[in-house]
């Protein structure tokens, strides 16, 4: 893996390093100093590790960068090629942002609600671009958990989502297929 200047960096960055690297790359990309193809190569390397992918998605999905709103084809291809880890994180981010949008709506925090809804939309669009068979399988697992079955039940319980949040997650999962 390389840093923004092209010199060698850690092969597997920490979560914090991945967030910092992503923010730097996105700034360069937005300024026109990093091509779509170079960004795609770097993102492909970064999402090759779990912490790298987590850091990338925290910044790319929740941040102000327009990357995830107009994902260049080379970057979409790099994310699609990254495999099940990216699909898993995208599905989890879909669930969490959906549940948090409802939480913020309940608490009357329109700004936070809008941010969570933006992440939800970005996740929905990203999942539609990833490998269809992997996405279908991953979302079926998540959907089953909203009904109290399967591997993701512990994931939903860990975050303490209530019945209304689980129903919203189920709707969001189904919406991916509708697009």
C-alpha cells in the first residue's frame, strides 16, 4: 500500500490510519490531484484489510466528500473486486445508518437524521453496485435477523435495536433489490 505521496506505507493500516489516509486521498481526488484510476488502486489496496475497509467507509460514507454520491467506475470496480468483506461492511453500515436515522428522528435531531439518511442512501447505492450474488446472500442473512433468526441476530442485539428499528432495517434491505 502507498500513502498519498506514493511512498511505501503499512500493508495493513490501523482503523485510525485508514481514516486519515482516506481523508487525505479524498481531498486530493476532489482537488483533481488524484485520478479516478489512481484512487481506485489505492482504495482497492486499503479495503483489502478489515481495518482498512472500516476506516475507508467511515470517512467515505459519513463524510462530506462527494465520492460515494458519484462513484467513479474504477472505484466501483475496485470495491466490487474486494469481495465479501466490502459487502459485509456495506450491509452492516446500511443497518446501522437506518436504525440511527430512526433514533435521531425520535429525538428530534434533524441534522443527525439527515446525515444517517445520507449514509443509508449511499450504502443502498453501493450495495447495488457490488457482486449481486454476494449482496443477495448477505442481505438475506441480515433480513432474517430482523425477524429474530440467523447469524446477524447477535449483531442487531449488540446495538440494542428495537422492533421499529428492525422493521426499518428490513425495509432498507428490501429497498436495495428494488433499485
